[in-house]
């Protein structure tokens, strides 16, 4: 793990990168959470939700491809501010509530979300850490489900009380507030920026040109492609699945999403701590994928039998696995990236991640439309999780946390 001679303090960097990540996550999730109210006013069908979420990740994939270079030129803090600004702009566009502004708004929140990871990972890479890499990166990634918990608990209540426009505007205002607070940190956190770093260069999807031993990163990229599609499909559709298939109220469905995100927080932290202890993060990712596949198959049964209790039980395990894999994954990206390249490695890896997100919700929406039920698309996601586990069965040189002193 790279660390400069004037390493940053862990706690402020971890807190603000986590808060920013959570806010960017809430901006992306606001539309799926408010979908029953938003679609009612626009006469959209629930199947179109997957396409809107995929539109957000077109923006995320595009910004992620240049994210590492944006960080290099303007610094991690400024890149984080740009992320928050784009997400705020998108939230205000969504609040306006017309079909064109919703499409533009989803693209903008996606651009903001795509920039948040390379910037946060770069800032954390400048913190001096010993033997705690997976746990620290998992704690930061816990900001994603924390943002989902807050959004799932607050936005449905705001939407029902004041309208979905007010709820989306509140998300944008929160993002602007965090952006302003970060300005105080900017001069210290961005003292490593290179004003001559080119931002817009020919993009590359290959690792070999930047990292001599690219095999672990290749496997992580494929794993990310598969698991990210699963994660966003479940997060995007858990509310509408609960309402339409099991007749749960919109407020209770929002609470189910909050439960999913809560167990995702616990799962991310737990997986990171275990990986630091056993020193075999790639192996642990394999078992997380297999557990994800098993819990999704159980969700198929709960949906088919209309068991609300079964749905709640499945949500707990799915949150810890299908949504909780990401912190350990990001820790392994930092472990296997060459010194000084964490931001660029994160941006490239997450381009594959967002490509998976484009595929996942779109495939879920298509199978939902063709089958007329939620059982087939959930079964499909379970099969994809199994494939992700098999990818991690491939052998490659292992790196333990103890080697990263």
C-alpha cells in the first residue's frame, strides 16, 4: 500500500470519504426507493426502473474510466467534491419531475457515483496502515449501504408527507452541504496533485500495460462485473418486488431495503475483519459469492410461496453477501494494485463493475417483463452469483495482509 512521507490522518479521511460515499449512494438509490410514487405521477411501468438505473451507471462507467486521472490532476478531495456536485445536480433534475430531466438526472447521479470511489480510494491510500487494509476499506465501503439505510428510512416518509419532489430536493441539498464542508480539507488533502496530468486520453480496458502481474486484478474485474449486476438488481427491485409480489406497503418495503442495507454494512465490516485475520481475501470472496447464490435461491422460494417471513430472512443474508461483498473486494483491489496506482486501478476495475450494473438491472427487467413474475429473474441472479464463485476458484498468486507492512 503506498503511503507518502506526509501521510494523512486515518480518522478524518475515513469519516469524510465514508460520508461522501454514502451520500452518492443515496442519490442513486433515491429513484428506486421513490419509484412507486414517482412512476404513479409519470405513468411509468415498474419494468422501466431497471433501465433508469442502468442509465445512471452509463454515467458511472464513463466517469470511472477517467476517475484516476481526475484524481491525479486535481487531487482526491477535489474529485470527491466534483462527485458530490454532479450527484446534487442530478438530484435537482430528478426533483423537477419530467421524463427528460429524470433521464438527465440519472446520468448525472451516475457520474457522481463513478467519481466517488477512485477519489476516496486514493485518499485512503495516503493513510499509513498496518495489517488493517481490508477492514479500513470495508469500513469506507460501508458508506454505500449506510446511505441506503438512511435513504430507505427517510425518503419514503418524506415522499408520502411532502411529495417525491421534496424528498429528491432534500437529497441534493445534503450533497451540497457535504461538498462545502470538504473545502476546508482541500489544500492539505490535495497537496500531491499534478496539474499536468492528462485527463482525457485513449481509454484502456487492459491491466497488463499498467501492472506487471495482472492476473488477480483480471479475476477481480470479472467477479465485480458479475456481483455488481446482482447487487444493483436486488437493491433496485427489492421495494417493488415486496409491494407487487407480496403486497407489502411502500413504507414497509422501504424498511426492508433499510434492513438489507443494514446487514450489508455489518457484512462488509465482518468480511474485511476476517480477511485481515486469515490473510486470504480472494478465497473469502469465493465463499461470499456461493452464499449469495444460496440466499437468492431461497428468495425464489419465498416469492413463489408469498412468505413475508421468508422474505425478511432472505433479505438479511442477501444483504450480507449480495450487497456486502464490496468492501472486501475494494480492499483486495488496493492489495493487488502496484504502489501509487490505487486510484487508477480502482477506476479501471470499477469500469467493469459498472458494465456489470448495466447488464444486471436491464437483464432483470427484461426477464421480469417476459416471465410476468419475479421468480425467474431472481433465479437468474442466483446462477450469476454461482458463476462469480467459480471465477474465484481459479488459482493465482495470493497476497496476505501481513505482506503489506
